[in-house]
């Protein structure tokens, strides 16, 4: 009989050790779980397929397979940024895989000086470019793009100070981002988590649109981002067929992108 109080005390302490952490976790993640349910429900109502990306170990990571109004397939992935970045720690990546081709277009945050992508690529020799082509046609195409690309200013000072729109002059003469799209990139709805920055580019794997987020996106941000990406997609000309077949490294990258 005297051992019963001891067993009760041990049992109570064991319950506290287990229940308190789980209770705190449930309390602290309640808002995020509500956001995740909303994204899953809204996606299903639009006929999109929602899946958790459990292998990432990130409870907010997901994948949505959907289609544009014209029937073009896209895949949206959400997850962590993979590195410590000032201003964002999550990403939304939308891929139109059927629009893959030569690198001919990019929207990038503006950087200047020797560290800019244009400056680095222009300093690479043709010999280095040919070596890259042995391992990856995508990397070689990107270097060639930055060597010949021209900037297409939008005329909006706020946008042009933050971003540069680059394109091959023989493929795209006018920026696909008209005044309306530029304004939508800069100004997101009040109820949406606004991104740190928005990027877009085409390569042999598809047309990519990316939003770098300060935290996990809510449904308002997801739906706005998808609409923005679809409208940008509709304004781009068709892709140029890659001159060379994919190399081994390209196939590995493609498998990662489509997982």
C-alpha cells in the first residue's frame, strides 16, 4: 500500500513531462495548423491536388498540382529557404514544366558591382563556357544568356530600382511585365503575407516563378502568387528548344525539381 503514492507521483511526473511539451507545441502551432487547413481546403475547391512534403521535416512545406485557366499544368512547392537569408526564410516556387527551353528571360533582384550575375557571367571565358556544357547544358545556357541579355526597364522607378528584367533581344523585345503586373509585384493585398522579393526565369526545366517569403505563406499569399505567375506565363512568348540534349547533371536537377 505504501508504494501506491510513489507510483502515483512517478506517473504524474511522467505525464507532465509528456503532456506539457505536446500541449505547448499544439498551442504555439495552432495558427499555422489553421492556415495549413485553409490552404488545403481552398486548393481542393479549385480542383488542385494538395500534398504535404513530409520528407522535408517542415510541417509548413507543401506541394500543390494545378492548372491555369487555359489548362497548362503547374506545380507549386512551399518550403524553407535552405539557408540563412536576411529578410526571408521561406519560399514559394511555381514551375510550368511544359514551358522549358533555352534561358531567354529572367526577373532578378537588382544587384550591382562585381558580384552581380551579369558581371560574373560576362567575365567567364568561352573556354569555361564550353567546359560547363560538358556537364550541364542548363548552366552553359545560363552563362550564354547573361552574356547576351539586355535589360528591359519597366518605366516604374520603384520597380526598376528593386528589380531588373533581362531578356535575349532576338527572342523578347518588350518586357512581359506590363504596368499592371509591375504594380502587382510591388503591392500585395493587405491580408496576404507579402514577399521579400519575387523572381522569375526560364530554363530547360520550365518557367520558374519564385517568391521569397518572410515566413510561411497564408492562403491569400498563395492564391495571389498563383494568379500573378499565371498572368506572367500568359504574356511570355513560347520557349526556344534547347540546342543540346540534357546531360547527367541536368537529369539530376530535374529529378530534384519535380519531387
